[in-house]
C-alpha cells in the first residue's frame, strides 16, 4: 500500500511555481527599464480605447472588474494618452437676462477668454464708477443743463408777462404762490400798493373800509382771469415735464457717449453676436437705471428725521446686475479636461444654485450664485466616477441618466431636506459633450443591465478588467519592470533578483493558479513598500526575497489572531482533531475561514453513522438550519453516488447521519462532499480511516473528485496542526488532482514534504482516495457483477445488501405479527345477530 500511495504523491517541484532564472537574468531592478505601459489588461484596454474613440451618443464606458486591479490608475493613464492633440473645450459664463432675470444667459468663449471677458467687463464697470460722477459734474454737462433751464425760464417769464399785461390797470396783480416744489401764478387785488387775498379784502368790505361795488368788480374780473391763468398753469406743467425729459435725454446721451467709448474695446475683443446682444442690453439697462449711477457721486439724501442723511447706493449694489459669473474656466487646461470625482454627491457632480439670507431673514439668490459641478467642468472631456458611490447619493443616478440621454444639463439645486424654496432660477441649459467613465463591479453591471433599461442606451461599452494574466516570459518581465517603476516612483530600495522572484511568487499565489499571476498591482505596490520597510530596518541596501517574505508574514500576523485562537483550541483539545491513529466513520475535512482581508484553513472532524432504515442520508447541519444550499447539494450527490454504484440490484435501505462536529455556525460549500463520502463508506464497510490524512474535494455522482478553492490555505492549516501535535512522517493532505496546478505553498510546508515528514496526495476518483485513507483496495466490479472479496466496495455492497435483507425480513415479520393478532381478535369476538 505504501507503494500505491507513492503513486499519488505530488512531487516537490509541483508544490510551487518558481520563476525560471533565465526569465530574470538580472542582478537587481537597476538592470531593468521602468514599466510605463499597462500590463495584464489587454481586453479591458482595447474595449476602453474603443469607447474613447466612439464619438456617437451613448458610447460611455462602464469599467468592470474586481477592486484592487488598478482600474482607476489605468483609466487615468489611458485618458491622458487619448487627450493628446485634442481641442480644449470652451469657457462658460452666465450673465444676467435683464428682460427675464429668472433665466440667466449662457455665453461661450474660447479657452481663457472667459476670464478675460470677466475682467474686461469689470474694467468697464470700474471706468463707469470712476468717470460717471465726474461726467455729471462737468462744465459741459452743467452748461447744457443751464441752457435748458434758461430757455425754460424765458418761456415761464413770457407766460407771466402775458398775464401781467392782461391785469394791468385792473386793480389786480399777478403773484407766484409756492406749492411744494412748484410755483403757481395767481391773481389777487392790489390795495394801497399791497397785494391782498380775496378773503382779506372781503373782511375790509364787511368792516366798511372798502367799497363793496369795487370789491365785486375786482372779484368778477379775477374770476374771469382765473380761467386763463389755470390754462396757463397747465401749459407750464407740460413745459416743466418737457424740460425734465430734456434733462433726462441729456443725461442719457452724455452717459451713452461715455459708456460706448468704454465698451468699445470689449465689443472689438468679443465679436460674437450673442455677446454683442448682451452688451447692448447692459447699456439699455444702465440707461434705464441711470439715477442709481448718478447717485454714486452724491453725498446722500435727507432721511426721514431732520438732519439725518441717508447714504447713497454702494457701487457693489449698483453694478451687481452686470457682473459675469465665470462658470467654467479652461484657461490652464491643454486638451480635454479629465476629472475624477471621488466624492460624487449631487452638488459636486451637477453644481448648485447657492442662496444667501438677506437682512430681513429671507432667502435670496441670483445668477451669480450658480456654481458648476464636475459634470459641467468635464464638458468636452472625460468624467470618471465610482458608480456605487454615485448610486448611493440621492438624485445622482437619475440626473446622470437624464443628462446623458438628452446631452444637456440644467443646473439646479437638489435639496430634498430643505422645504423652503429660494427664489426660482431656470438657467439656460448647457449642451453637453462629455464622455462618462464609471467604475463598478461585474455584479453591479449585471444588476443594472437587468433592472434599468437606460443602462444599455447610455453605457454601450463595457471594459472588463481581469484579476490575473497568463504567466509568460513577457508577463514575468513586465511585472519585474513594474517593480522597477514602483521603486523609482516611491523612492524604494532596489530589489535584487531574489526579491523580484519572491514578489512574482506571491503574485502567482494571489492569482490561485500556477499559470496565472495576479493583476492586483496596487496591492503588489503595497507589498513592495512593506518589503522596503523591513529591508531598511535590517540596514540592507537592496530588498531581497527574505524581506519580501518577512513582509508577507508580518501582514499575516496582523490579521491572523482568529486563526491562532482556533489553533490554540485544537492544541489544547477543545476542538477535536486527530492527527494520528485510525477510526471508523471519522475523517478530517478541511474548511476555509475568510475574514475579509485574510483567509486561512483549518481541519474539522466529520463523522458518519449508518443504520438500518429508509431515511437515506441525513444532513444534520441541514436539519439544524445551519447548512447552505451548496452544502445541501453536495449531500444529495452522495445519495446519487450510492444509488449509482450499489443500488442497481437491490433497494438502498439505510439511514445515515453525517455531521461536522463542533460546528456551531453556518456552513456552506461542497468542498467536503468527498470527505463526507469517505466517512460514509468507512462506516458502511467497517474499515477505519487514517486520521493523519486530511481530505478536501467535492465529488460528483460518478465518484469523480472535483477541484475546490483555497487549497493552499487548507494544506497549510492541517500542516500547522500536525506540526504542533508532532510530525510523524505519515501525515499529509489529500487533494483533487486538478488542484495540483493551484499549489503555491509556503516554503515551510514544501521543506517538510521534501524531508518526507509531510505528504500531499492528489486523487482523481473516490476509489483512489479510499485506498490511501484505508490501505485497502477499492475494488472494481467484475463480469459476474460482484466486487472482489476484501475490497472496500465489496464490504460496502455486502453491508447494504445485509441492511436491505434485514429491512425486508423485519417488514415481513412485522406484517405477519399484525395478521396473527388480527386473527386472534376475530376469534374472540361474539357472532353478530
């Protein structure tokens, strides 16, 4: 049997992949050129470049892959390459819409011109602020105002003279009555050289001091002239209004002349029709609100309290409607912008309209409070976001879809927790030409494709990143050059050939296959930095393989507290694990524990008990609601195997219970199904199993042992148990043969195998495995339909036949007993009448 087991032992050279020295004909990484290209992602890179090259609507890119494969760094690099030679997008500005202030106007400028336009407009306003007050105090302005005033005064005087001519020699006289700011002419009697009001003259008449006849004559004449005076007064009012309009016209003409002169350089610098239309509206609005501009130079106005002076309007308040809101400034950008939004909230992505509280406690906003988000800033370029982060933010996913479908964005405030709305603004929508790149997991991509019909329309390109690449001469050299690039980028010590080889071995272990190497380059970069730390602590000038292994062990130590606690329980006997002896119906299975950042394997005792019955195989974990669906499937497969092999000539009559002993949590996976089958065969055959051999592997209904995951951790977990209990030279682990190519064991385990104190067997079938576990041949059914005597299959077959016969005999005896009792009961009954 020893010779037989030797056949299935895995050779030492198959226990780990090691780089061929010819592939690394270097002394250290100083002999290599730094890696500048993207490695290990041919499929994803080609798909990404295709998506960038497609300028049609909807060809945004959904990058899938496992985190830690360098998706973001790769995306940054590719976007940087694609941006070379492409045009820089326009600057965007919002300006006031004087006719409809709730709908600000969008202006586009060449890159860098937006900021210049804002500065030019500010210079224009500064010139107006400085020169306008002087304009309205200039001699020319005053002279033109005086000219209008003199002409007006002459006309007024002519009116008064005409009235005075009419009242001459009538005993009446024309006087000017001050009524507020207006002087009104009136006709009153002239008595003794002094003008008297009619009421005063009437008192004189009553006192007999003035003739009544004369009074009545003057009264009638006054009433006659009063109608003409009222008519003249109306003409004076119209004249006063015309004079005021002439004054305002002078103000407008002189201000427009000044403003047009200051605005002329702006018009010449920005000949765009939309800009020219806006500049015209600025002048029109300034003219309409010219009083505020004139008030800039005044000391103030009288207040409601005597002696109180109200200050005039501030320049900031007067010129605020003419400010330019520079939304996007691409002055310092060459080529299309590349924006990676690491915090994709609604505000950060799509901008907002800010609001401020005024003195009265009310909320206020205007076009200058419009702020751009990353989506708008990336217009004409590329926006990169982590989709899971974006989906978790309220309103982001729906707005992103809508913007990509309509190719427009309208900036608004999204604040579901604020119930009082600010002044409503509806800015002019912005036409968008942005390529959006989202990063997500394959599961998220499949979920969205299945439940959101818009995903297929707006993300037509999927760039799927791989977690590993083939181990070839080129890929090995590429990873070595990656090490050199990381050394240069992070200022690390050079890695010697042994150090590079250790990094390559760890990368292959992470990939889980000897022919694959992991593309988790960020994690590899962390390993390089940690190895450099240990090299520095040792005072080494270069990082060697020992330092890399020390870094790996240190990382394990930081995370393996749970593993050590479980191992302590095994060592002191709290958890039952035998590493020596032979027991019927009992075997050591291997389970993997995952702690997120660390995974390790530990043995678990599996037992099987069989008896007479019809229940079949009972999964105790399932009965206790502690078994997952995959584990349940594995147990059902065992029934299929027994029926296929042993129930072709007799019914399968047994009750068998299988359990993971001392398992108090949930269990899932079918990697122990072959182990459970060995325990079941041992219980049926009565042949003990070797407890110093742990087993892993799933099985199908035909008895073929299938590969499983975590094979390295499982082997190392049982090795640690055997090491602590004492290596006897017989201990080992039995694995599925397809898992041989997955072996990347630690050097300690490999050294134990090399010395012959630990063994690893690889089997393809249950028959091969049972021979190693029992030392007996499994047996092949002969032409007569029977298995050879003394073999495991013969013993199992005989046991199952014996159980079937006993069950049949028991049923017959039980049936006969019931019939006999029925006859006795019938004889004892009296005859019915």
